[in-house]
């Protein structure tokens, strides 16, 4: 027997006698349940389309701002790392009496440096926020009595107006 005609019959019986609270009412109520998800599913699809439209609109508005923030956050991180290097380099200079010849000397003792008390950087030599090494020069061309330290910035090359350095504050 096909179950669908049975459900229809019960439904019809329930409507014909609405005051009788017998099992056929329950059956009729149950027979209506499967229809609800279909209606709901149709509505949900419209909702989903609306949500997609809203998300696309929000993404168009929000993503460029986050991208800008992300770039700004990386520049701030590079400045913070250069400050950390400065602290480590100064500590090295206090112990050893001169700035190191390379950044590697901050984490590995150079030969014949008995006063080395490092490592001066706990997590090794970091790359800049764009994955490139910091450039260290001693003596500095811009800081002839100290050292030059810079990140090449987002473009990954020296120059281009986006370098983050220890001599021009940008
Ligand atoms: Ca650059």
C-alpha cells in the first residue's frame, strides 16, 4: 500500500470532525509536519541569497579597510622589531664594548668575545613582517657613529619609499 493516500484520508477525516480529539487529529497534525520543511527550505534559500548579497556588500566595504589595517599593523610590527633589535644591540655593546659585526652575533657568540652574555634575542633573528631579513650595517651610512638597521618594507627591496629604518623614523 502506498502510505501517501492514507495520510490524505486521515487529514480529510480530521477536517470533517474538528471537535473530536481522537488519534486521527494527531495523525492529521503529524501528516502536516513533513510539509513544513519544504516551505521552510524555500524561504531559507531566499534568506541565503539575501545573506550572500549582504555578505558580498560587506566584504566589498570591509576587506579593503582590513587590508589597509593589516599593512599598517605590519609596519608597526617592523618598527617594534627594530626597537627590539636596538635594545639587544645596545646590551651587546654594553657587554662587549662595540656593536656586533652582524645580527647573528646577537644569538651566537663571535670568536674571542669573552664578555658576550647572550643570546640577546630570545627567539633568534626574526625576519621582517614580509618575510625578508633585516639589513644591518656597521658602521651605518646614516648613523656613522652607530649602526643602520632597516626593513625593506612591503616591496621587499631597498628603496621605494616604504623602507622602515632606524634613522628617519618612518
Ligand atoms: Ca622598500
